[in-house]
């Protein structure tokens, strides 16, 4: 997408609506951008904004106009008709079209991350020897071979080399929230990749992980969940104070 600089009258309008920026020169916008739906937002670093003209449906609030309210953004891209509302710290993220980030303390990437890809977990035997590298495309068949065919040295070396190369390719310094995903009433999400249509409601801490779902069969994360170094695939529901560490779901 091509972005342009803000016009002077747009900067004036945003300022009247309680917005501020370290430098308006680094806030770029869609060619058809209008500032009406952006209020009380602090912009830091490089920020790209889309257009916000639609109404979005929220589960407990009815409809709400797309746009940005009462938030602080640094080095982010906010897609068309997304909603950012009451977010204390949104740092180094791409928010896709029609995604919602509502009432979140922190959604941030703190450095280079692989979003849980390449995490080594122990299966079958907690004493070791059956370690498994997880990644967001892992299937039951591949996992079975990696765990049960350890004695096939050539096969193991080839599979693990392919997996490690894939995980290296996932390394990034920018997080991602997919189209139509909703992240609401959460505390801290750090170094997370959130797939299309995912629903995250009331999580306490999600760190170094991937929610690798799709809109037709989304991942759902519920109240009180704490998870680190993990990957969750399509259709999985994790709720009610669950604790996860080094897990593939």
C-alpha cells in the first residue's frame, strides 16, 4: 500500500481531537485517509494508518466505529477499518484490516522473535531424549516421526534441518494481528503472532507464541490464561485460568 504524509489541516484536526506525535513527519496515511475517527492517540516512531469508515461488531458492546481512541502507538501499521481502543502500549505491530485491539495494557514486540517457532519441548519422557521442535505448521505425522524415529539419523537430520530453516525464516521484529482477530480486555501480550479471526478475551499474559488459526476455525483464548513459548493451532479453545509453558496445542 502507498502512504502519504499528513496534510496540515489533518494535523490540526488530529491535534484538536487530543492527538500528539513525536514527529508528524513519520505518521503516514492512506491516500483516502480522514482523521474523524482518531481521538486522544499518541504517535511515536513510524506509524502507518489506513482508512476508518465502517462499523465493527463487538460481542458485549454492539457496534463501534473503526478507528483509534485513547491509545499510545509506536512503530505500528494499523490496517483499514481496524479498531484500537484504550491500549496503553502498542509497540512494533501490524494490525490487519477489521482487527480489534480493545482495552489492552501492552501489545508489544521487544526484539527479534520467532513467536514460539523453534521452541524445544519434551514429550513421552520428561527425562529427555525425545525432544520435539515445535513450529506453526507442525502436523501429527511429522511429530510422530520426530519422536519415534530417532534412530534414523539421516531422516532426523534432514527433518530437523528443514524445521530449523523454517523457524529462522519466522524471525521478525514486528508482531502481527490478523484480519478480523479480536484482542480484548487483556493485560500483557508480548512477542505474539495472532492469526486471522482469533479471539483473545481476558488473557493475563501471552508471551513468545503463535495463535495459528483461521477465520473459519479460529483459536479462542479465554479469561485468566497465562502462556509462554507455545503454539496453538486452528480450532483450539484455551480458557479459565489455564497455564501453558512450552506447549503445542
